[in-house]
C-alpha cells in the first residue's frame, strides 16, 4: 500500500504567486501540509500568516530545505540558486517558477540528478506544455512564442533599459524583441519565464524563437505558441489576466496549485 503520510511543503516568496499558493495549501491539498514560508521582508507578512488556519513558520530561505520535502520557489530569479540548490542536494523536490534562472544555473539539474532530487517546472502562465513534451518524445522541427503584454507588464526590463527602448506612452503595438528564448530570458528576466519553460519542454533555449510586443491595445498578457513536429502541428494562445503584479498572470498561481494537487491525487489528468 502507498505511503499516505503527509508531505511537508514550504513556499519561498509571498507575492502574487506565493500568497495564493500558501492560501490554497492552508485550505488543504490532499497529502500535503504547509510547514514554512520565506519572504524578503518577513515583518510585512506576519499578520496574515498568523491569521491562517494553521500558521507556518516564517524562516530565512536557507532553512527551507531542512524543514520541507518540497519547496515552491516563487521569488525573484536572483535568489533561485540559493533556494533550489540545498533542496535538490538533499534529494528533495523544488518547484521552480523563475524558470529563466535555470538557464544561468543549468548545473542545478545535474545536482538534482546526482542526489536523486527533482526540479518541477509547472506550465505556469503558459499553455500546452503537455503537448510540447509529448511532441518532444518524437522530433520537433520548430517552436515559436509570440508574447504581447501591456506596457505595465514590461517596463523596466533590462533589454529595454540597455537598448534605450521607450515604451511608456506608445499608442500602437511595438515589437521590442526578436531572438532566441535564451536571449529573451537574459533581456526580460522577470517577464519571459514562459519562453524558457517552452524551450525546456521542447527544443531548447537556442532553437526556440521568441517575439515580444509591447501592446497598448491589450489588457492581458497574451502568449501564442506555434509548434511543428513529426507527430503534430499545433498553435495555442492564452490571454492572462494580470494579478496584482502586472508582470504575472493570475493563472500562474493556479497552475502551481494544480501541480501540487497532482502530486498525491488518486486521479491524475494530463501529462
Ligand atoms: N513560470 C511562470 O509561468 C511565471 C513565473 N513568474 C516568476 O515567478 C516569480 C515570482 O513572481 P511573483 O509572485 O509575481 O513575484 P512578486 O514580486 O509578486 O513576489 C516576489 C516575492 O519574493 C519575495 N522575495 C524577494 N527576495 C527574497 C529573498 N531574498 N528571500 C525570500 N523571499 C524573497 C518577496 O518578498 P516581500 O514580499 O517581502 O518583498 C515577494 O514576496 C518571479 O521570478 C516571476 O518572474 C511569474 C509569472 C509566470
Ligand atoms: O512568463 C512570465 O514570466 C509571466 C508572464 O508572461 C505571464 O504571467 O503571462
């Protein structure tokens, strides 16, 4: 009979994604218990954390791996390494949202392999990674992402700052980037995790093509993927309602919650 003891989950980051994931865990997900959380300014969060049904401990990120079996990373990309490395080194599971950071820290996957740990990247703000991973079992000929975001979802991105591209006040859609997923991750570390997720599911960050538009005519973060393979050709689009963080679609937290539910569910749907 399967071990039905509860798996201890910790959440790093209590922003747009992390707070919703914490609430869902507190309300109950089969087989899981919320044990600890981390944030950059813990004092800001103490009130609402204390008000949860079963308040987790608030600890620094370097303590998460010790106390939990699964750590969900929902923090800025610069702290991904310090969150994920200690988790996978202990043979545990890290669910990573700042997927772009995995490209600068590719050895984290080797570390997980060496110690029997696992890194899980949920579909997040994207669509169709089930079909992309299936097609990748065969041969994918091409994969492309076209992203359109309102100006507020892109301002401040390093690619715009470094190239002096001004998008504030534009009145028509403006293509601000065309290149590989690897280049997109470098230029838009907080805005284009979806490009990296698509590339890791499919043909890698150098062959996956990405186009980014700043579009004052849209209110949603819109992603269209186009894949051609030896088993299927498909294109899909998702129009994400921004959360309180305009860079992050509301569906992202829901994707993490769905991913957590699948871990111990008796019926599991989708790849
Ligand atoms: N894979 C995907 O599809 C998507 C991925 N993302 C990525 O997910 C990540 C989280 O996004 P989002 O929730 O919108 O971000 P937010 O900016 O809303 O929240 C970030 C959280 O991280 C916390 N934090 C910052 N520094 C540290 C630190 N050193 N230690 C612990 N916690 C820290 C902040 O703490 P405090 O509140 O105290 O300031 C805050 O709670 C981002 O990297 C984003 O790019 C976003 C959307 C889609
Ligand atoms: O990929 C990201 O980082 C976020 C994004 O585009 C979205 O939430 O729609």
